[in-house]
């Protein structure tokens, strides 16, 4: 489980960790961020999580659930577009490191991908949006199929003052879609928070049949894409 924007100061994190269910473990990025922007907590009797890298905007690790082994990155991006570039570089670096195994990236990116991911008047593509999509293409990842709320964040106002955006998302690489093609990212109602949680349900379908084909937009950027399709 990834927790974002906890606002737990370093001096309080051990006390908070002791409040977790018995036997559960946790890791935070307090060494990189004073308020520990990201927490990852897990039950060792169910999953095995190993930290690979920590930064003030992401925690990367490997996760073992049953016979499934994959990489996971929990992200909480900065509100400053200049600081976001550090995360884009970090993700691009790890995309090469994680290229041979399923990799899922999820969290709050503080920027949308498309104009329709904003309520009200559709804004023009911002520089931050362009850079975000460039990062996604370079990482060779794509959005997981989503259910629930389209907008993952709102200002919790009503009427004309309402603003809602999709800034939380879950994405995977080609190996992820190959291994977990039937998995969806669900965004339920936010409750008292201004953010909707993102839930990935690891449930295999018992019904027989062929898995659905997943097309990743990044494939089209490969110079040999058309020739490979023609050969098939």
C-alpha cells in the first residue's frame, strides 16, 4: 500500500509506524523529504517488498505476490514543473533498469496527460503536459484500463467553483500488460479526501478464453513498427 502526502514529520514517523497492524512493515522517504511525502506499507505474510531506490518524489521496489514478481514505483510528483523534471529523468532511468520484467507506476503526478482530463473549459496543452507525455513515451509505458471516477482530484467545492482533474493514474510497461492484461486500476469516491485512492485488484479470471490484445501507443514510435506489422 502506498500512502502519499502524509505530512508526518521525521520525529513522529516511528510512533506512527508502531500503530500499524502487528507484523506489518513500512518504508518512507523521510531521508529525502522532511515530511516523508511517500510511505509504503505491506504485510510480509502476504507479499515481499524490497526497496530499490528512494527519492523525494518516488519509491521504487520489487514486489513478490505469490508466483508473480514485478517492479513497482510509487510516485508523488512536485507541484513545481521544474522539480517535476527530476522525476521524469528518474523514471526514464529506471525504465531501462526495469525493462526485462513487469513494471507498474502509480501515484499522484500533479499533471494531466490530456485536455479532457480537466473539468470545465478544456485548457490548452501546457508545457508540463507535453513533458509528461514525452516521459511516458521514453519510458515505453501506458495507462492501465481505469474504472470508477475519471477525475482523481477535486477542490471539493460545489457549483461554478468546482475544479476537478485527473492527476492520479497507474501505468505499466509492455511486460506488465503481457502478464496482467486483465488487471484494472479502480478510482473509488474520495470520501473526506480531495484525492481518490487508486486500487489494483490482483484477481485472475477463472473463465477460459484468449486474453484481450493490448495496443501500446509507444509501439508506433518505433521505426520498424510498420514493417513488423506487414510481416505478421
